[in-house]
C-alpha cells in the first residue's frame, strides 16, 4: 500500500470511527435526554445533532460530489444559535436525517480514489491552492472529523 | 510538494491549530474557573488539562522520540478519574507542564521527515504493522488530535 493510500485511509478511519461512536451514543439516548442542555445554559443535544447533520450535509458540495440533500437545516442549525428558532425538526426527524446524511457520505467516500483527496476543495481558487496545497479535500475531512469530536465530547455529557 | 508531504502537513496543521486554540482558551480562563466542573457532576477543567498534558506527554514514547518528561502525571490524570485523588498539582503547575509538553512536541515534530510518519508506532509489532499499515505514527497524531478536540469541546463550556 503506498503512502498516499495509507494517509487517506488513516483520515477515513478516523472519520468513520468518530461517526460510528457518535451514532451509537445518539441511538442510546432518548428523545427526552436529547432535548436537555449539555450543561446549564448551553446548547441542547437536539441542536448539536441538527448542527452536525447540517455541516455534514454540506460536505458533498465542498468535495464536488453534488448538492446537499437537506438545505432546510442551514437556517436553523448553522446560521442560528440554539433556542432562537421556535419551530425546529423533531428528534425523530433528525435521527432519520443523521442516518441518511452519513450513509450518503460513506458511499461517496468509497467511490473516491486516494488521489481525489489531494485535489483542491470547491471553496478554494486554483491560484490560492497553488500557494497552499494543504487546502485540499483531505483537509476538509480532517477538519470535519475534529469538529465532530468537539461536539461529541459535549453530547456525551447527556449520558 | 508531493502528496506524502501534503498529507503530513494537513495532519500537523490540524494538531497545531487545535493545540493553539486550546492553549488560548486555557490562558483566558482563571484558576478559579478551571477548578469548576464542565457540567454538574462531570470532570473539572483542571483535571482535563492534566489529562491532556499527561496523554500528550506520552506521545514521544509512542513515536520513538524518547521518554516522557512527566511520568508523575499518569496515576492522577490517566489511571484515575477526577475527584478520586486528594492531592493533585496546582493549576499554575499544570499551566507550566502544558507549555513545556507542547513546546517539546512542536520541536520534535519539526525535526521529523514526512516519511518518518509512515513508520509503525512503538506499541505495534512488525507483524501486526505488515497486516495493517495504517497503524503508523500519522494515525497516532490524528487520533490524539481528535481526542484533544473532544476535551476542548468540554473545556470551552467553562467560558
């Protein structure tokens, strides 16, 4: 296995391991638990699930794999902080979105060659990428994995 | 820049970005704030700083770069949960350990070639590594970065 393949595999393993443990945590929490705040005055579990699903829903656009499936999530879970929007999707709706967003990503990632991860991501210009070749699709994956870990560390407080 | 160099740079950027933002957060919190629990009944900030410093102190051993500098941290911050050990280092001592552990790592990482990250880490046998070449030093760095993000997501609740 060449080193490019290895480094992409390392990043994909980290992504999938963190998605799997977060999915397991969410599946083990009741709707009532997810409606609680992770700490007094902080985000609710339901908001963090919607937020992660919304951010991950956009990944195909950044990687050039097609449009997001759930644009309706952005105003509530990316643009607005928690507890500022009255009507948000139910926990059970969000559980379904969570599943479909991550199944799509799993399938898309399986189809990508190792080389495809070293191409610039869609929000970079060619000129900027020439200056900094680390702004590639692999970096998007690595950054999203760390963002996921960050909120997973908060969701686990609901246990 | 070849792809190996790029992928190592992506992982090192993620590590250093997360260390820097966590250091900034810790520097902005008072000793009193760090002695509080991140959520009712959960770990205190001081424990999480000690825990991250202890885990990062061990990284040179796993990467084959020499012995850890602060073995005294392990019993309190790795082997034992928070609030089970009466006498723990002061916040101000832990702030100093935090700085020295991360300066050492920064210097060591600068000296490593990209190729060095694709070698097996010290807790793997040659035979196991042959079976799974993703169990390399790069994977250790990626996993520690995610572990850091996880606890950073908790420490930020103290703000």
